[in-house]
C-alpha cells in the first residue's frame, strides 16, 4: 500500500466520523479512478454525511437543481450496471450516487429558497426581491434558447465532484462515470419517461481492491493558457519534452 | 472574521506553499460564493499550483478536454466582466480561471495520452490497444448524437470544481459563475469564431472583502432520494418542518 490513511485519521465530533487529515490538494493528487471494489459495505453514517456535503454545493440562483439518488439496493445497482455498458465496477460498488437534475423544479423551489435566504439574513429584502423578479425571466430565457439542460448539468457536476473528493477524504475509493445510457439509468431509478429529469454523472464508491497507477496528464502548457487561448501558461516546472513527466510527478499519488 | 485560516496554515515542502489544514468536508462547508474582492494580487506560486491541480481531474478516456485560460491581465478581466452582464466581481477578482473545452482536441490528443499511460505502466498493452480502437468509435458516436458538448462540459466542470475547492483550501475566496455570454467570453480570451471551443464555467478568485452568510439549502430529503427517485433519503437529522434549518446547520460555515 502506497499510502496509509489510517495513520492520519482524526475524530470529528461534529459529524461523529473519522476523517483523514489530507488537505484538498493532497486528496486531488492522490485520487485515482478505481474500477474494482470490495464487497464491504460503506457505513451508513458516511453515506449520510456525503449526501449532506453533496447538497452544500453552490448553484445558479441557489436553485439546487440536482436530484441525487443514493443507490445501495443490489437489484438497482445491477440495473445501473446494465445501463452502463455492463461495466462491472457499477454493480460491485456497494454505493452509487446517481447525480440527476430537474429541468423544471425551479418553478416550485424558487419561492421557498428565496424566503429561507431572506429569513437567514443572507439576502436583503431588496436582493431577494430582485431574485424573485429576475430569476424566472432568466430561467425562461434559458429554456427558450435550449440551454436549460446545460445549466442544470453544470451545477449538478459541481455537486458530484464535491461528493467524490469528500468520499476520498473519508477513506473511500471512487469512480466518476460518464459511460451510460440516460434512458436506462432513468428506468433503473424508477424515473422512466420522466421528461423533467436528466442524468448528470454517476459516482461509484466503496473500498478499492487496489490503488491503480496514474495514466498521467498532459503538461500544463498543453491545456492551460495565460490571458489568451494558445499562450502557454508559464510554469517553470514544465517545459519542452519534460512536460509530460513533470506534470505527472505532481499528478500521481506518492 | 468568523474563521481565521492563518492559525491553521502549515508549510508544505512539496509545493513551497502554505496550506490550511482544513479537510475536504470542512472546505465544502465553509466555502461561500463571494462577490466582492480586494485588489490584492494572488501570489504567482498559488496560481501555478492551482493550474496543476486543475489538470489532475479525471476525464472520460483520460482525454482531458479542458482548455483553461488563466486570466490576470486587467484588460482581459474587464472584457470578461462585460461578457458577464457586467457583474463587478469578475473585474475585481485579481485572477479568473476560464474553464473552456475543446470539442475535437481528442483527435490529436488520443495517441500521445495513450502512449504515456502505457509507458507509465498504468495501462497494459492490451488495455491501451482497446482504448486506441474503441475511443474514436465512441467519440464519433457522441458527435453524431449531438452529445459531445455535454461530454466535454462534464469533465471540464469536474476540473473547475476541484480548482475552486483547492483555491479555498489555499486561503482564497472564490465565485463559480454561470452567468455570461459564451461568444463574448470567447472573444475576450482571443478565441472569437473558434467553433472547436466551448465555455464551461468561470472561476473568479482572490481575497474577499467579507465572508457572506449562507442562503441555506433545501433539506436533504428534498433533493436526495434513496434507491428510487422520490423515496426520501433517510437522515435522522432532518425530518419534517425542521429540515430546512437542519441542513443549514451543517451547510453553513461555523
């Protein structure tokens, strides 16, 4: 084992959970996509904590378009696997979070969300009035321009990514998945024919059978520009032929 | 000030940076969307580190479709502000990461990426051969079905979210932004008329003039289901009318 998280766990009274003391950058560097899970279940308290953390994500107008289905039932997990080109890690993982989104949920959600923000003193009455007035106009415009799905997807993927990093920090292995058929995933979670629902991302989690090696990354100069697209971002650690290796050094786990 | 990050910083030899000792769940809970930034610049080393961390994100086939433009130049920042319905935080923030993506970059990137993964021993020759054979077919299919943009957006938002949480952990305040006009953002970063490029998300960062209060979140039972959509996720901390408040208790910063 390359890294022993147990040695760095600490108890947090607030959540009642053991948590690794890895910082966010450490978790980002050590995370690897895992495609083989042990049958060991994930403690319920961890799953609950992740559900809460998922919903802490920011979203456009704070409308929280995500609709998350936490799947632990074996029959549903196997249905998800079949909907994902039969990738075995989906059925193996004891828990999968299906990050779906509601295209029209904002119509019911806008008022209670705004009232809460006002009551909590986060939004002034003037700001809240602006949201009540402007959000519906903007949302209708997105609908008309065919951009609503993209808007909901964006916020939902933010929530999914937060959850993946949080799961890693709680000692789990994860697999963020794009390879599935939307209609079949919807059917698996009991939402066949629900036109309001889209699927954003699947997140399998559990305990890994192995810690895979990193396949590496392109050098920062290939995918990051500075001020204008195509002007390579200057990173003294990465230049010329060494780029691939150098970014890899920082990208892979220790 | 509700939270003093300075008291919990530690020096990390690996990156040469001071890092807070907040765990991922702590960062997720304490993060607030900030809409007012001080003029103080962000140290170059932090910006470089964030660029590296952004590119550690996982992606479909490891194709890394993101094209990130790190904007520090004032003229470009002001152009981004005008492209974002003149939201003042965009021009104020000393640094904005524009998370764009390339729809067709995979054609050039597939071979060097696969060769690297093979050389690093992450992918066996058989697995690499499978990727060389299957990835182009799948990508062409996405193109045909009009799903390529969504696929690229998904991976790009994962990278953006990682960067936002990493920035928070390095003591910065952030604002993830969906409110902008795509063509004008492309023009601002020198990519007007580039049909290969899409814009995923903007991430403003810097030092905050204030720590805003949380507008709250819906209770987990409203946005999270269990095994089937519409079956509320059981969370003993959240039931009935207390739900809104309870999730808020965990969602807001201390």
